[in-house]
C-alpha cells in the first residue's frame, strides 16, 4: 500500500518556503493516493540528537555492551529506519543554510546511514532502494548556472551522495531567490523570484497523477 513519509527541516516556521511547498506536495500525493497513510517528521522543531563521541559508534557495539545513551541512539536509528521502510515515497523539505543542509537533515542522515541496519553488514549494499525520494529545495539567493554562486549549493550535491549509501536516489524541485521578498538589496530580483516559485509549484503539481472520478 502507498505510504508517504513527509519530512520538514526548516527552522523558519510560518515564513518557511519549503514547509509551504512540502504541504502542497503532500496534498498532491494524497490526491493521487486517497486514504493512504502519511507519517510526518519535523526535523526543524524536533531534531534528532547529533552523534557525538559516545553515541557515534553505538551501532558497532553489541547491544548488551551499550551505555544507556548508546542504546537510545540506536533506538532512534531504528525508529528512523522503520519510518523509511514503511514508506514508498519520501518527501523532504530542505532549505539551504550557509551553503549546506540544515543540521537536522545531517543528523537524520547520520542516523539513517548505518552498516548492518540500512546497509548490508557484509557487502555494504544499500537496503532502502526502490523508493521515490522527492526533495523540495529552497535557496535564498541565486545559485543557478551563470550566477556568481553557481555550485555553492552543497546541500543539493551532498544529499544524493549520502543517500547512495542506502540505495536511494533523490529528485529535486528547487526554488531560488526566496529571500528577495524581504531583503531590500534583492528588490530587482523579486519578479524572477516569483517566477521561480511559480515554476516550482507547477513542477510539484505534476509530481503524482491525481485520482479522478
């Protein structure tokens, strides 16, 4: 049965562009899969703990030898994996922060990529393939071809590499110049920002075919 895992990661609350666009995408998915279950995780409001010097190696330690903190870290990894395994579609909202992903996304990936859990313990082969992974990406400025910061969006290049460990591939819907709406120095880019948003909305509306009577 179809099942959507909807993940937000923006820390911008109601002003977040990615949150508005993932909500739109989730509505399109629901229209294409009436009555199908949706699981929601908010990495911006409730981030997973980052791995540290105690919990980072917990997945390589036999369960009987783990400290309470290590056991809890492994439990969170298993929780993350259960959500992904249950879903045939993963929808992630990922804004660009300081040329990289939000720290909540990095922590989620660090829990997701685990040999013996999401990767075969012997071969290292990813075990989560076969899912549709859609990323709604938002950039405050211009990063496209020909722009001064072309290639500076390291979140969009990093995520596919990280997902490859577990056998998943991402497809991106990207909106640019979102900061033009409130940054005075970007006033001349506002019309282009509106066009970028409209293009992303059209792309989102075509992601899944709605069921019609």
